């Protein structure tokens, strides 16, 4: 039986366009653009209570992880670590929301584990080089692969043809 190649499943959270992108980075720092949600996909948390906002975002990101894992599996790869990177805190929400969502994902998703970073307000188009840890841990070799592959993944984010678009859920259309 063939074993699956381990890769990092990276979820980029673009708060400017209110969308997420799911891509892989292998340990040779090769990137695999997989899925992108439509602009506005994350708008469902707006105008909700804090707990409802956190619940909405947790469910949306768990769905992104599941879809990303499915795509990786079809490519004979498997996620060995989940890495989230948000460009900024969620707009029109308490700053604590980002931390709450990050900590929840880290606590509840242990296999593979989760790490959550922020670009501290630097838009992805600016290719952030400094990122801050919000929650979780990542082994040094995994971190090296992530940092090494991140520029290419961000470059791919600018090319819509490289990604499979995920339609908005019917409730949002």
C-alpha cells in the first residue's frame, strides 16, 4: 500500500476580501493551491453576538480543513499539521474574536495539530515576512517548510486559475 506524503495544510484568512484559501506546502517548500472561497464567505459572523461569531468562524474553518484534507488525499498526500495565517483581526468584531477562534481550533484539533498565526495587519499582497503566533505550536522543521513555502503560496493566491473556487453556501447567496 502506498503511503501518503505528509504536507502542511495551510488556511490563509483574507479579512479584506472576507475569504479563505486552503493550500498545501510540502517539506521541499513546494506549494499546492487547492481551494478558495468566494469573496464574502466569512461575512456570516457580522451582526452576530460574540459567541455566535466564534461558532460561525470555527465551523467555517473546520469545513475548509475538511475540504482541504479531501483534496490532499486525492493527490496522494495527507495533512501532518494545520497552519492558519490571518492577515489581521476579524473586522467589525472584538479583537478577542481572533484569539478565541485560534485557541478553540488548537484545543479541539489535535491530530493533526493546529498552529495559528497573524500577519498583524499586513495584507497578503504585501507579502508579510513577520508573523506572530496566536495559538498552538509547530515543530521547527515544519515551521521552516511553512516560512519557506509561504511566499510562493501567497504568489499563487493572486492567480485565481490555480485554485478551485468553493461556492458560497446557499444561505449566503
